[in-house]
C-alpha cells in the first residue's frame, strides 16, 4: 500500500490530512470491496446516522471520501470508515488507516469535543445564526433591537361552573410582559410543586409566537435563560420538517442545527433532561391515530417528520426533555391528546405601551415614528388591531411608504382584511391601465397557489409548482414569496413559502373572490363549496381563510379590488355565502343544554344528516376539548364585512347566539358588540361560563404642583369624586342601547359579574330599545351589584318584562329586587328559583306583590326551600290576586313554567 505524501508544512490543517488518509485507504480497495463498503456504510449507520443511499450508490473512492468528510466531519469520518472497513472484510486496510492516523494526527486527535466543551461552541453558533431575523420583506434586523415585549398570560383554571359567592373585581393585569423573568417562569413549578416538561404558547395567527420562540432560543444562548438547567436548545419548525423529503432521525435534526457534524450527539441525548426542543407551529401536525403518524421512540430511527415530532410531543421520545410548543389558539384541542401534562400560556400581543415602542423600533426615526403613531392612535379601531404584531408590521410598512411618498395618512382600516388588502395595494402599486391586466393574471395564479397549499396543508412549494402556474420571476413572487433551501437527498432543494402563513390564507380566500362564478344554479360560486362545505377535518385549519373571505365580500373591499386590480366580484358569491350562514343557524338547535359545545363551523348541512359513529366520536372529542366555538367564529366572520345590512340578514338564521366556556378577550367583546348593534328583532344571546377580561385602569399622573395643592387643602374632598371606570362589559352594554339593536333576550350564566359590570348593565337596561328578558344565573352578584341592577330595572323606560335570578347566598340582598316590584313599569315575570329566601324576606315579598304598583303576573320559586308559614303567606297572596301565577312544588297548584324557560339553568 502506498504511503500518502507527507505534509509539506506542519501548518497544514488537520482536516486536509484526515481527508488524504481517508482517500488513500479507499483508493486501495478493489471494486468488489468498494461496493461492499458502500452497502455496509448504508446498513450500519454510525451513531444512528447514515449518508442517504442516493449519494452512495454510484460513488467512487473520491466521491465517498468527500461524502464521508462532509457528512461526519474530517476526523470523525476516519472512525466511521475504519469501522465500516472491518465490516466489509477489509481489515488490513482498516489496520493501516488506524496506524497512519496515530502517526499523522496523534493519539489525542480531539475528533469530538466533550459535551461540556461543545456547549460553549454550540451557544456561540446559535448566537451567530439567530442574531438577526428576516422580516417579511426580506429585510434583516437584529432580534435584540426589533423584538418588542409581548403580553403572555398563564392559563388559569377554566371558568368556574358554580359561582356561589359574589364576584370580585378581576386583577387589573394577569398577563406579564415577555421579559427574561417571564420566560424563565414558563417552566417553573406549579401550585402542587410539579415542574412542567411541556409548555404550550398559544395565540392567533401573527400574534408573535414564532418571534417569541426565537427570542427564547437567543436569550438561552446568551446565558439569560434556564442557566444550569438546559445544556442544548433546538428550534424545530414543524411545517418545514413535515415537508422535508425522505426520512430523518431526531439525531439528524439535531446535527442540522450544529456548527459541524462532529457534535457528540449520543452523549447529548444521554442527558435528555438537559435538552430543550422548541416546536414551532405544532398545529401543522396531521391528526394522530394514523399508522404513518405513530410516534417514534428511538432518537436514532430514521422516520418521517410527523413521527419524530409526534414522538417528542407525546413523550414517547426523550420523555425527560423539555418542550416549548407554539400553536394557534383556534386549534389547541387537536394537540391535547398528544401532550403529556402541558402547562399552557396565551400570547396576547402588544400592550398599548409596547405598540408605541414597536413603532419607534420599526421607523428608527423619531419624527416619522411619532407622526405614524399619532395617526394610528387617533383611529381607535386600527389602534386596537395593532395588538397583533404582524398587523402592526403591515400598518408600519404601509405608513412608511406613504410618508416616503409624501402621501396623506388618511386611509383608515377597521378590520384585519382591510389592513391586509391595503398592504397588498401599497406594495403592488399597479399602473392605471398598462400593467393592470398582467398584474391581475399574476395575482390569480398566486391566489391559486395559496389555495392549493391551504387545502392541502402545504406551506412550502417547489420550483415546479411555480413553473406550472407561470409564477417564476413574476412581480408577485418577488413580493410575497420567500425562497429557502432545504436539505435534500442528493442536493439542497429550493423551496418557496409565503412571507407569512396568514398571507397564504388571505390569498387563498382572495382566490374564491377572483374566480368567475361558474356552476349549476344554486351551487356556491367560485368553488367556494370546498371551503364552506369541504372536509370537516379542515374546519379549524380553514377558519382564518373563511374570515378573510367574508371580509373580501364587503362592498368597500369589492370596490377596492375593482379600482386597483380591475377585478369584478360576483354578487352571486356574496348571496350564496349569506345563504350558507343562514343554513348553519337552521340546522343548529334553538336551545342547547348548558355545557354543550358549538362546533362544525365549516360543515355544511348535507354532511350532518348521516354521520358515521367515527365522525360523531370525533365531534364529541372536539367538544370536550373546547377547541372551537361556532358562534364566536361566525361573529368574527360577520364583523369582517362591516356591513350592518349583511350582518342583520345573516343573524336572521341564528335566533339564538350561544357562547360557552370562553375566555373572552377585548377584541371578542368588540366583535360581539358590533354584531349586536346589527342584530334583528327577536335575537337572543347566551353567555355561559365565559370569563370577562380584566378592566383597563388608566393611570393619571398629577404634576407636583397639583399634588402639593391637594395635600395642603387637607385631602381631595372637593372635585375629587371620580367617575367609575367602565367595565370590560361596557362595549356590549353600549351596543344594547343602540336603536338598531334587536336583542330581546340576554342570559349571563356563571360569568362572574363584578360590580363595575353591574353598573354598566344597569345603565343599558334604562335605554335598551328591545331587551325584554334578562337572566342572571349563578353569576356571583354582590349586594351592591344587585342593588344597581335593580335601579336600572326600576327605571321608567326599562322594557324588561322577564327577570330570572338564580344566585344562592344573596338572601338579604334580594330586598332590592323585591322593592323594584312596586315601581317596575314592565316587569311581569320573576323567577327566583334556586335563591334562598328567609321567612322575613317572603313576608316582604308578599307585601310587595300586593302593592298597587306591582304588575307581576308570574312568580316562580321552584327549588326554593320554604317553611309552612311562608307557604301560607303565598297562598294568601294568590287568593287576593287570582291573576298572579305562583309556582312552587308545595303549593296546591302546579302551573307550567313560563314558555321558553329551561329548568336546566
């Protein structure tokens, strides 16, 4: 065997020497030995990793040396080759390679650093790799300068089923700003002393989950997070891994993130309790239960991305490792069956203070930032939408362009759809006539690509996809698609994805609007049937696309599309969507049992007539998970239209709106309030076990002179009476007083109403033009809350005819309700079932019933414990007022409860 030429200089890199040795050994093999070497290299992977067969099958000695060096690193490749040579019966060559390595490279070649040594190297690599993040317009910015703190709220217990005592004012701010302390607390011990191994960050699209996850990785590498607890942290983008060709092991995924292939993976995995895996976008994973998604259990097993990620999520793979998972709020229930005792937290976006910080960070010019921020601040609705970081980025991008062009910042937006469309119009800036036709064609093709991806749950597209639709090199490709290289079997594969997932969903919705309405009479135009009545398994996945579709159908948006792109939207499409909304209401029951969940947003009526047992079981599982609420999703869709007439017509098919087991946000209440302003006469609303957001407390700073004046004047007795702060229920209460609001029945069950909410509701009762039924059931009313509500009910213009009150523990506080019987101008039905009435209170009640001003016709005392004396008094009242129906099991007669009342409450 020929000796390789000695190095000419002692400074020659070790890597070059290692490759020379490797090549010399391989060139000494016969063709038969080389063939056997290739097969053994494939069949017995080193450290669970093997070079893909496609790269080995026809490789000669030079190719093999290159592949081994690139895949394992120069010196580790010598170890792999020596072991493989032994298995290929080339022991003499293996022995020569071992001897030459000792002579040339020495006994301590440091082929692999120890885990403790590699930690520092890996952290430095992560800091370099993630120091900058690419914005959607491909501009790179430092993550430390661009990241703006988000509000992150830990998930508390679900809204209580029983609210026996008075509701206290919620804490003013449960959410914490995402600083280092908040991130460190994510894995802190719970009340029972248990430390979670899985933390789920959930939130709507564009809320900043991915950016927060990347900031956590960066801060860990900088030594700010999980010190002494996490040795290695890895960022795994789920959508990208699911579309990765071929198979790979978890060890392969780890190596892909390391600075070289010589990482001590096996030793790292032996201490899995000191590993952190960040799974971004876990809602992209396919449903569990399929054979191809059975979780992987071996970190060195080559498997599909879904199996590897599923193994991590279910703890079948590295059960002691820490997981940080991000997912959309619309679909957390799909993950519940996979996760093992997760600790959940909600990403709530920017606070008002952080919105301003974001503007200044984005513009990096105080004058421009202040001008843009003031403009947005004056547009109350647009300012509210900016709590979503991605929407905030879009708004800043549009305003920056308008400022640079000297345009007037007068264009306003009220919905997410209008903000997205405004952004697209701003960046495309089509010519009036010449470019319009070509641009419209490109836009249609881009929308078709987006739709194919959304329906097929694909986020990445190949060059062939772009060529098929003639999008390669187009203007829309440059603006809205980002290019990325993914590791392939033989070579890196080029992939394209939309600049943000929410943009893909927007363009998918736009595809239905831009299509010409062709099809049989009565069929939804533009192929929209596949969106509204398609696969039920996609109903969560398509929720945002559906919302965008409604927004694009508004008269204002259709005018924008025609004006800027020459696209005429079919009126038939809008009418068919309206008909679909009304159909959904007709197939849903008028009154649901309390505790039943709403589902099936995107399931058409024809699919519900004959459901298989599997479908019913699937729906029951979803209902138990509380992952989706049809009514809330529908209200968001209607809100996007900003057309009162359309909303009015749509809600005609939904005589009762039921929102159950929801933690309502301020945006939820704003959407609900808008829809109530437009609702038709006879509308009913039930809020059951819904938690209200904490009230916003405005801090007013007094200057030093005023503080001194107050202190010298002996306090603040004069002019210091502050107007009570409005509650979080205030927008809904204001909607009730709108003269176009047709709400006749309002039920608040187990919603824990603080006194401030009772004050706002009391004011609404005085002016609500249509409200005739009010049910307050187990809502934690205090005596003060009940007093102010009674004041509103006794108001001369109050129209409430039926009051249902169920609240154990009030007792003496009921005197306020009883007192209003003497003065209420409209109250004819009172239901106190489930309340506690003392004998003196019953006596007081009987006196009020016989007062000349009392107009009550029905009194229900079902399940109220009454003594014989109280029963005798009630019988006496009934005798004195034969027109008054009193219902109680112990009385002689048993009239039926008033129509429409369900004793399930």
